[in-house]
C-alpha cells in the first residue's frame, strides 16, 4: 500500500510530460509560453490512456466511443498544458544542482514501500526525477511563508468537522470465499459457478457439524487478504459489495449464513462477530492529524492560487480548444 504522498504530487498521477523536439508548426497542437506540444506527443499519451481505460472495460467503439475519445483527447491535452506550465514555474524558482535533486528525491522515495512501487509511480506520472524534484522544491518555496497553525485554528476546525472526523459504525465478521472465474476475470483461483457453490455448501455442512469457522477460513478460503486471520474482515456500510453487506448486517452476533452468499467475486460464507459502535475522537486524539491536514490544505490552496495566477499571465495556444470554439 502506498504511503500518503505530498498533496501536490497526488495531482500529477494523471498528467504527462514529454521532451519537445523541433517540428513544423502544422504538427504543433499547443504552446505554453512558446514551448510546443506536438501532435505526436499527444497521440502517444492518448494511446497510453486509452489502453488503460480499455483494460478497465471502457468501450471506444461506435459513435459513442468516438465522442468519448474526442473528449479524452481534449482533456489530456489540457492536462499536458497545465503540467508544462507548472514545470516552467517550478524552474523559475531557481536551478537545482545534481546533489540537490538527489537529496530531494531521496526524501521523497521514502514515502514508497518499495522501489517497484516508486518506479510504478514514475511510469504513471511520466515525469523524470529531476522534474519531480523541481516541483517539490516549488512546493516548499511556496509554503515557507505560510503562517503556523494555531491551537485556536485547530479547535475551530475540529468543532466544524467533528462528524467527518468520527469513525463510523463498523461490523466485524469472518468470511470464507470461493471464487467464480471461468477464465474471464483474472482471479487467482478458477471455479465454475457450480463448483464454487458446491465448495461453499460443503463448508456450511462442516460448520453444522461443529467445525471452527476461523480454522476453516484459514484452511479453505481463497481470499488471501483475510484467510491468514481466520477470515477476519471489518467494514463500514458502503465499503463492501451490497450483497455481502446486506447478508452480514442481517445476522446476529455469532450467527453464520446457512446458504452461500453470491457476489461478483464468488460465493461467501459469512459469520458475524460483533458490531463496533461509532466513535467520536477527542480533540487531543486528533490534534496531530489535524495539524498535518490543515497544513496540507493551506499548501494546496497556496499552490492552486499560484498556478491560477500563472495561467492568467501565460501565453497559451490550444488548437483543440480553438476547434471547439470555432468549429469549421
């Protein structure tokens, strides 16, 4: 699981930057203060985004798909424009030496649980380490004159947002899952619907004979995320698939489902452990978290205003926007 990143870097996940080479003006689709974005660069980025969306099940065929692709092309170009402007502004903050870049990146990499996770991030944002370092440096430069968060600020924020800070009611259950996948879902175990249902019924029969639920979950469940803990799973309303949630909340403490519960994943047997009441944390318990959160929000607000001003003062051409405003 990726750790919490600096707030400004979260916005970069859907942006792309490609080094611009010389080209004729007919291949230029946008400029940002004289820097070009070419049709080839945009096409490359669109192909990457389109492939990603298709892997998630999005259909680009037919008239509807063509309209969707046109919208995607316009929004992706706007993201590239915004990103290029951001890098221009970041480099106005001063040049960074190789050692400074490595120092900034070294600290940033500590937010990732592995080098593989960091490399995946680089691939997603399409930014070099040097470019990331410049953006982080700009964030620090913009943030250094922000006033400190006072106890009065924290208290007001706590009082105004107490409901959002509360931990909602949760249900603690144990479950055993058998996947339904006939080769079309990519689940780690393949079963037909009939096979998974029969496996679930066999487990219910063993439970009725007095077998321990936690032990059966550890031995038989195909949910790798919970089986090591005897199928233990704690969730709030809205955090699980509806069929699972409905069945779990309908049980009484200590009861288990006497028939398998079907979801998009497969068949579950669910045992309800207990309902955990909602908790409103005290001000002291949330003070550290609130300080971080309010600082991040202040930094984000400062950055957003800075980039709005930069955009208002920039000379930007966008041929796709011009086509929309002046259709032929």
